[in-house]
C-alpha cells in the first residue's frame, strides 16, 4: 500500500484543518456527514490516509468512512464493520490516542479486526466520545490513521484536540437527531393521548396505542397485559400478540412471574436487551408459540398509583432499546391506563345497566318506575299485560290515574313510600285492568335515593296472585275430589262387606260372587288412586329410577287395545285403531309409557258419552313416533288448556260433568312424555271433542 507523504509543513495546517472543519460543518446536523467530512479533510488538508468510525446507536456495528486509502476508488468510501470490534471498543473506553504496532498482534487478531487490512506496520487510534451504555444517543467513535507517524507532523495532544473537535460536531448532530426524535415522540404521545380521551371502547383503545407505537419504535410486537382482579394473574390481550398466538390458549402469567411480573410488583419500568440472560424471563410462552423474544421494554400501567397492568414493546428491529424508547412508553402508560380503567368502568356500568334492563323487562312481575311526584317514568311488559295497556298509554301519567284498587287509593300507598323512604312496604289488593277485570295482586314498593338521601325514583312491583289463588283452588278441589273418590269406593266396599256378613249362609252363590266382584273392583279402584298419588309423591321427592329398555310399540299397543276396546264397548263407544305396522323401537320404561297411553285412552272413553275414539300411531320424518288420540267427547275450554297438565288441575267441564278424578293423570302423562324427550299437545273445542298428540323420538 502506498502511503501518503509527510512533511513538516503539515504541522502548521492543523489549525487551518480545524477552521476548515468548522467552516464545512457549520450548518451540518448529520453525524454521518460529520464523519465523512472529517475523513476527507484529514486526507486533503493534512495528507493523511484516514478512517473515521462511528459506533451505531442502533446496534453493535460501526459505520466507517475511508479517505486516501489505496484500493478504494471514491474520495470518501462508506463501509460497515460488523462485530467483533473489541479492539475499537477497548480503545474508546480508554479515551486516549494509541499507536498500535502490527507485530504486537497475533494472526487471529489481525484477521479478526478488519482495519488491519489498510495498514502495513502501524495504526494510530484516536478515540472520541465515551459511553457507558446507559445514556441515550451517546457518541463514540475512532479516527484511525494507518502507517502514519503523526509525532513528526502533529502531536498526540493535537490529535486528541482534533478528536475532541470532531466529537463536538458529532454530539451536536446527534443532539439534533435526538431533538427531532423527541419531537416525533411528543407528537405521537399528544396524538395518541387525544385519541384515548375520545373513546370508551377497549378494542379501539388498544388499536389506538399498539399500531402507532409499533411503527414509531420499529418493534416486532406491542403487548398489553391486564391484571385479573380476582386471581391477580396478568392476562395478555391476545389480539395484539400476532398470528403465532391465535391458536394458543389465553396467555396468562401468575402474580410475580416473568419480567412483567417483576415490573408489576416493583411498579418500575425496565429495559432488557438480552432477555435470555435475565433469570426473570419466563421462557414457556416462547416455547409454546414458537416466537423468539430477544429484547423487551416494559412499563407499568398505573391509575392512582395502583398498577392495573403492563405495556410492553418486544424485539426492536433496528438495534437496541434505549431510554428514548422507554420515555415514549412511560409517557403513554398514564393516559393508556386511565383510558383502560375508564373503559372497564364503562363496560361494567353498561353490563349492570343491561342486566337491570333485562331483569326489568323480562321479570314475570309487573313493575312501575315513578318520579317523586308519582308520575310514571317506565313500565315493563308484564305490567302492560297485567293492565291490558300499552306502555305509551301509561308513561307520563300519574299512578292514581292508572291504578285503581278495591282497598283504597293507591296514592296513599305511594305517599307512605315517599315519607318512609328506603323502606319496603306491601299492599294486598285487587286492581282493575283496562278491560274492567279485577285482578288480585301483591304490591311491593320502595324509594330509591341518591347519594344525598333525596328520593330519585319510586319502584312498585305488582305480583299477580291469580296463579296462587288458582293453586289454592286446585288444592281445595283435590282434597274434595280425593275425599269423594275415597269415600265412594270405601262406602261401597263397606256396604257389600256388611251384606255378606249379615246374610252369611242365606245368600246364593250368584249374589255372593257378584258382591265379591264389586268389592274387588272398588278395592282395585282405591289401590289405583293410591298408587297414582304415591307415584307423584315419589317422583317429587326422590325422582324415579326408570327401567329403560327398547320397547316394541306394536306389541305395546296390541296389549293396550283389547282392554280399552272392552271398556269402550261397555260405555257404548267405538274405539278405532290405526297403528302403522313395523313401528321402530323407542327407549323408555315400559310400564310408565304403557300407563301414560292407557291414561289418555281412559280419559277419552270417560269423557265421551257417545260416538267414537280414534287411536292413530305412525312414523314422521323418519325419527319421530306420533301418537294421536281423538275423541268426540265433552271438550276442554280454551282457558283451561294452559293449566291442563299441571298437578291437581281439573277443567271446569270435567267438574261440572260430575266425572270423578284427582287431577294427576294428565300431569303424570306429560311428565312421562317430556322425560323421554317428547312433547304433548292438545286441540279441543267444548262440546265437539279433544285431540291429544304425543311425539317421541325413536331409539
């Protein structure tokens, strides 16, 4: 390599070099331009081959500018030296110029450090700027002079002065760069903070923060973890973590686990540029996802000095995380935490509001909301149905205009609630509906107060007592019926037993057998009623252990048809069977299903004075058995059909006809059919008959 000449006259040009450097860089705010100009002036003004290297602020490499080096055609050539650069790092750390002799280094060291290819014997290394690795944008670099003997041209002290001058210009350029970056960060912070105040949607909040911060910091991922208030685990927002996490379960860290757990517990921000060297790093998430975490910058999310989660930037794409990155994250953490907290409170309030609205609208009891003047502000569907009125007819009117009671003025009850606020009061009375019908109700009311104790609303709840009274009527009817049902066969049994006793030895065999048959029949009747009631009680208390098996329906209906035909014939009624051949089997308890269909047929015979009864069975849609029992009996009133399958219920037509019964038969039929996944429906018209349709799934 041809080295440039040296002369004693160059010594006087050092001052001129400094002036030229100042003149050329007066308006330059680019560190790379500063280094390139330095290398060029060292060559042109001092006649030295020069290399200027600047450690990158984004990674462990050096950006290098060469001038006057043989083999490099351009006046100033820019290169990049990737590591290792340990020799340069040590020189920068020492802070003083050093003259290196080639012979002092091993062959491996010469091959390792690329700058030795430009020097034959010696290399002057003049460092500028010192960094401890913690200060943002610290400048550090070297000026390398291959095969020069500056002591004949310029002293080591002058080289150090020259390096200090270069450092000033590099520092100034990087300071300008830092200010520009801070301006960008400040604008990002301002913009994001403004957007965060304009939404209460958690999804919008996350998008507002994640995408801009990811772009500005140039990171692979932004993640946000929120503390579960119940478990205190840190739960990460899955949508922010990227496609590798889409198929994984929710990422959740136990309290104190990992780097983020440390940040939460210590309420302190942190930068780690090599996470696998940190014992706090939680590796399992990387192992599960296939994502490789290299670096993290993590800050706590605080509201009122209470940590609610973390904001984390992962894997800076160009270089390492520094304090400027942490400044951005910390500046965003406070408005983000406040926005998330407000959104959580808003969601909780909305959920409470929806829950209350759902309860208010769907509850079976009628409800009215009133202001402190007794004016109706809201009404639910049940109240509209109770009064047979639309909400528009009720809202805005006063309570005494709408509610008329038989026990007195409703306004008196309202005034009691106002005077004794926050206490619950009850009133039982009949109120008149829009159709003029008097309806028994239980009215419960209370006043709702605000934080000052002033009444903000009055709430009234109207419980319809008609079902309660109907149950009471059914219970009374049941006891009257059961007494009647028991008394009649018992009286008959007692009468014929006494006849047999009193006329013992004086009656013929024919009368004796007839009386014994009557006693046996009435005993069977009693036993059937008792068995029926015991079955209901057993099912209510303990349930029933069904003997489930596959049932051949053709065999069941064949067994059922004969006794039912005899019963119909005795009554003078015709029983017509239309049963499809080769019916599929079903899974059920044989005895229970047998008695369910027997009950339907017995009812048809019992309530059909004359005419015919049709039993039809067929398969529908390939997987449904349909059983239809149609009679020409007394029929069932429309108002009785909704209660027909309730326990102890008997339609008024059955009561008026004088037909005996307990009100348990159809209840048990419905229970049986529904237990095996089926359904039962009824169509009826008073005086024309009834049709019961049962559907059951095939096995």
